[in-house]
């Protein structure tokens, strides 16, 4: 299907009747669109949408088309229009030497219909904040960025750029730094953070009005963290204790991730579902990241020739893949058996987590160091994985572009196509509510008042190919 972008001079001649009455004007008018209402699982046929700058001003039927004019018009020709996707867990990192290569990742998101990302910590924060501002102003093409800035960790931090905290005063100073940077949320990492400092970060950050998410020390209690104000959990490891009757005993042993095999062996679905419902009452968000687990586990058997997106990764980023590749290649048979069982358990957890009312976030964990988890396409794969494990296409899409803004209390501005909402939109040839594979039929992206046609997106990709 071909959509048509029509210049204003043609609009005046072909679309609007001549009369002396002033017409309401928009920057962009989208006509003949099937509007996808993901929240309600409905499609509204033959709609037109008026957008000024980055905001939707009107949604109506084409019957009143003659009353409006626009600088540009996009004829969707019966294609499906929906809000842009959110990837709720990405990374820009690798230090100053990889800034340029990280920047070339931005078009990969747009080329896959992702108009917003939640950047979950890295070591090039000043640059990421600059990109964020430039994208908002329309000076740089890329997804809108919500960033945590540096991660908070213990004294023996795991990732460059992290801020170590070992006492209350250091927590306070770290949060001062994040506030000065004007980050969008706080990300905690579990490299060496103690349960006490984990709780302290949550308590202080919540009092300052920060959203707080991240990893969790396995010796900490998720229920206590949520009571203190924790908003989210990244990855499903940290929900495993909710299904084990011996979780408290394992926690008391203070053996960290070494307790995961026992948690997996003792996991009880009924107990987990009961505890999930309790967590859901606290409005908690969980980023599942199923796809990356599959990729990293299957590295030894992956067909290198099939990694078509590798050409978009710079040599520096490709070099960061070596650590994960080495770990995967050297995995013992015992570790393989456990990881296989853990992945199966994570997959089984998705329907009961959703049914409990916990908000699932779709996030890819893409970026440097996470081998072959490519920006853009990996979020599409995450959505496919969520559907494979039991969610409907509607539920999987909600985990991306409804729950993403929901985490930040921004549902007033995102999540559907209505007046007052941000006009970051995508056009699909097929209906994504019927089949999640329709997400791959991208025809255009509307971002910051600019329309990127399929040809334009393909050109953007071609310009970031590395030799």
C-alpha cells in the first residue's frame, strides 16, 4: 500500500472547496485513516486528524473535510494509524569514544515505529540530555528520550558512570546530582548495592517526587521496597521470590543470585498469583525483557549470517558484544540447563502477571554490551514474544505505548489518538490488533510534526550502515 504526502498547493486545488469563510488551519492533516484505539481494542474507519506542531488538535470524520486546511496532508488511503511505540528499556553507553556510534542508533528506533524510549542508565548522560533537547526541538531525528541518567549502585559498582552510595548522606548527594541533571526517573542497579541502601534510595527518591525503578539486591524484600515507594522492577528475576514459600529463608542466607536456582525449583504458581495481586494493588510496573534472555542464551547456536542488523552497529559497539559472547560460549551444561528452565519459567509468568493487574512494560534492553539485541527491531521482537507467551496483540501493544507513559503519569498526553495528545504516530498497512506481525508493515512515522515516509525511513537506515 502506498500512502501519499501531498504538498499544500495540491491540497488547495484538490481537497478544499473555495469559499470566503476562514478555515481552521493545521500543520498536518491526515485523511482516510483507520484509527487504532489500542486501549479499547477498536478501529475507527475513515478518520481525519489535524495536527499542529506536535499536538493533535482534532479527530473527526472526513465528512467535514472542506472546513479545514493544512500546510501538508498525508492520505493514509485506508491504512492503520496508531500512537508510536515506546521501548521502555534501552541504553546509550560505552563512554565518550562511543558517543558517535550511539548517535547513529537513533534512526533505528524511528525506522521501526518507535517514537519514544526510556533510557535506563548509562555513562554518556550529558550527551543523551543534549540529544533529548535537540529531538524535542526538531533539530535531531530520533525518538523522544526519558532518561534516568547515571545508575545508583554500591561501592563496587558494575557499570561505568554509576554513582556509588554507601550511606544516607551519599544517597542524598546522589539524588541532588540527578535533580540537577533534571533526569526523568531514578534507576537502581544491583552490582553491590546493599538492601539497606536500596531501601534508602527508594525512600529518599520517592519523597523528592522521583519515579524509581531498577534492579534489586536479591537479599532485599520487594514488598518492603514497594511499600517505601518503588514504582517499577526491571527484569523478572526479582519477582521469583513471590512464588516461593522458602523465599524468606533464602533471603536470610544472603547468597544473592546464587539463590535463584532454588527459587526456580520451589516456584509455586498459586502462591505467585496471590502475591502478584497484592503487588498490583500498589500500581507496580514490571519490564519483562523476554527477548534478550532468548538472544543471550542462544548466542552459541546463532547463525552469524542471519544477523542482518549487525551492519548498523559501529565497530566499537560490536566490540562490546565480546563479553556476553564469551560468557555464552563458556557456559557449563549445568548452567545451560538452569538458564533454559529459568527462561521457561519467565515465559510462564507473563499471563498471571498480566491477569493480576501488574502493569507489564515492553522493553528490549538494547544497546552496547547487550550482544545482538539491536535498537528498534528488538522491541518488535519483544512484542512478538509477549504475544507468543499468551498476551493478545492489544495487550502487548498496551505494554509499549500505554503503560510506557503510564509509568510517568503521562497518560493525559500519550496512548491514544485524541485532541490534546502528542501527535507521535505511525501508519501501518495492516491492523495490529488482529496480528502483532502488522507492526512490521510500517508505512510512515509522524514525529515532531514531520512525516517520515517508508522511503525516507529506508534512506535513514542506509545512511548509518557501517562498512
